């Protein structure tokens, strides 16, 4: 892997030279959060026996936003979608960038072998396992449903391992706070709502790459596991998941603002 990285560095500099992000904010106030329900519309996402990722992600996203609006009135909540519509990845990040969001939260459901279960939260970074690469490929393949994706994503090929390596090498000024939030999410899942945490991971995810603020993609469970699918479809289960994400956000906000 090290040799591959060294070989690709010149290309990396070229690929990302045309991109810029907003400079990190000078204060640590968390005033605006963008909540992204993964997939939607013509893109169902992962499929379970009786459910679709796009539907569960939307229900959880709306509930997370509701908790924040009710309990943290100083925070502005913006959604990338509130209904069953298709939103391109570049537009999801664009909504966050346009509104100068302080945090971007993308909510998804996982897939894998029927025995796989648990939560995992991703931040932008280098793939450390084949499993992380598979998640990145699956999530990034959404762009194939978009018109003109080669132009929008500068020739990025979701079927090319080399493209994902280049993408995952992008270093962000927001990495520390992305990891800070992601760790709090997984702590809440494991210690407060007794979910199996598969940990915080890093991968080259387009929706995080394009967002110029701390960001995380949360896989709330496996639709391909019958027991987890039942939990994810249950209103109480969705409430528990949303409350865990909300508490992680609240702790993240309090911790950052205490640094001012």
C-alpha cells in the first residue's frame, strides 16, 4: 500500500489542485448542522427483506433533526431531503457548503453477509481494509445514476480502486473534529443504547470529500441481517438510534464551544 501511495502522490496533487475548501472557522461555535438522509427517489440504497435504506435513513434523519430543534434552539437544522427524492452527492455537500454548516451528518444503512451486524461511522481518510473500500465503492456508485457525473467529479471512476485510493488520500483541515464527532456517535451507540459498535473507520467517500466542514457518514445497522432489519424498521429502534446521534451531537457541540 505504501508503494501505491507514493506512486500516486503526483497524480493526487494534480487531481485535487482544482479544489479548495473554506478555511477552518476561527471560533468553535456550532450554529448550523446539515443532516443528510442517504439515497432517495430512484436510488433505494441497500435492500433488506422488506425494507429499503432510503426510507429508514429518512425517518432517522428527520428524528435526529427534530431532537436538535426541540432541545438546542440555537442550532439551525438543514436537511438535504425531507421527502423521497433523489439528490446528487455533489448537491448534498453543496447544501452544506452553501449554508456554511458547522457539521455534516450523513445517515445510511449497511449491507453485507446475513451474520454481519452493528453500527460503524466513517470519516474521510485512507482505506485501512478491504471492507472499508467496499463500503466506499458502494456509497460512491450512486454517482452512476447522475447525469454528467464525470464532469461533476473530475473523472472519478467509482469502479476503479485507484480512484478510491486517490480520493481517500485527501487530507482535510476538518479531520480532527470529524473523528471527534464520529467517536462520540459510536460511544453513544455502544454504551447508551447497547448496540454493537464496529468502530470509527475512514474511507474515501465522495459526499464527505465535497463537504467543507467536519463530516461523518453513519451506518446505523445492516439491512441484510434479519434481526437488525427488524430493529431498524421499528419506530422505537429508530428513536433510540436518533437519540444516540443527537446526544453525540450535543456533546460534540458542548465540547467544542468550551474551547472558545
